[in-house]
C-alpha cells in the first residue's frame, strides 16, 4: 500500500510540474538563438531574455521572446545584438523558433 501511494504521488508531481511550467524551456531558447545566428554565420557568446510574451498562434499558443546579448562573427569580432524570436510548440512537444523580420 505504501509503495502504491508513493508511485501515485510521484505521477501526480510529474503531472503538476509539466502542466504548471510556463514559458519556453531554456534549452529551446538557446537552440532557437543558435539556429538564428547559424544562418548568419555567427555564434552566440552570451544572451539574456529581456521579455517573454504569450501570443496566439495559428495552431494555438505561441511565445514571443526578445533577447539581447553578444554575438561573434566568422572573423572573431564580438558585437552587441537585440532581436526577437517567435516560438510555437509542435504536436510532439518540441519547440520551433521563427525569426521575425
């Protein structure tokens, strides 16, 4: 009986953690910024998310993030950058980032 209670409590905790998590996972943001900069042949040195807003996308919820940080080009020159990305979650739970132009 005690083992069954522990199992149910663990499942409930996982459910609450998943359902109550807000925003975009940090790894998805890092991947989105890296993907954006790779197209420009740049890499991220450091960044900070300055704002994160929930928006309504075509297929449900989307998130708009504004970020700023330091990026490095192919020659090694570091510069400041402010930019935005629009994220939405796919049916399999992964996050997709789109550059806003």
